[in-house]
């Protein structure tokens, strides 16, 4: 069975990124939306140069996190930091996802907010496929994150994992991977992988100490996921 992918999101430090060179990390995420982890295109370019020093086999793919970005922002970032993936966390339509894929020649991951409670949010159906079907063929992965009223995601809280299978059925149907985010740590990642088998886990605050990426926590998280 293929091992679960790991995405470490919200990288800001060249030193931390250099210290990760020997870890089997699959994706590195850079945040370009309103967040304490936000960086600009120039900083991302510097971090990408660090990634380019890794061997081609071990180099993680670079992911830019955006919320309802316009083309001006995307052009500015991509000129300075040619990302591999653009991850969209806003209310981007299927058409907008397709436009970004085609215009910038990248994969597009769509984040989908799931309520932290057992019941679907108002306006959500019990069958995610009903809402997601319009995105079929327009995205390259679906990422589930806990709903946050301010930023949509990035809350650092888990959602009800028993909601995962319904979304996973849809991604399986359309041949794309499912990533899960929201409140993940080294302590709960193994359980998530063992019980729900997502193709990828996305972590940010769960590998930080006092708001700063902690290489010991990153190492522990990666090891737990890959062992699971």
C-alpha cells in the first residue's frame, strides 16, 4: 500500500526548511492569504531555492495557499516563485479553478470546509457529491479542513472524522487524492491514517511551538504518518 503523503504548511524559515532535507516530506506549503504565516513572492522564491538544493527524488512539491486570489496576485507570486500547486481556500468556482489550472500550468487543490460538529453545516447536504460534482475535472485534489468563520480553514481544530468516507467516495470516483487537515498532530495522525486512509495529511500549527515551526515536532509527525 502506498504510504500517506505529508504536507507541511506555513513554512517561513529558510533554516527550518534546510533542517527538513532528510525527511520524507511530499509537499511544502507557503501561505499567501491573511495569516500570521503569510509570506510574499520574494520570500517564497528564496524558500524555493532551498528546495531546489534537494535531490530531484526527494524534493517536495511546492504548494501556494490562496484565498480568492486574482490574477494579479497569482502572476506576482508565480513570477518570483514558480509553484507546483495552487491550493484554493476561498469560494472559488469550478470555472475559476479551471482557469487557474490552464493559465498557470499548475495543479489545483481545492480546500473544502467541514464543520467541527457531527451535523452538516446549514446549507450543506448529507451527500458531499451533490455539492462537489461541479468540481469534477477542474481540480487535482480535495483537501478537507475544519470550518473557520474568519479564514475558512486553518483553525487548528479537528472536524468530525466520520464525515471523511463520504468525501473519500467522491474523490475515489473521480480519481483524485483526498487530503485531510485541521488540528492534526503527531499524537492523532496515526489514528487518522489507520482508520480513514486519506492519501495525504496537511499540518501547520500541530508542528509548531509558540507559533514557530519545530523540527522535532515535524520529524515526529512525519515518522508517525509514514509508519502508519
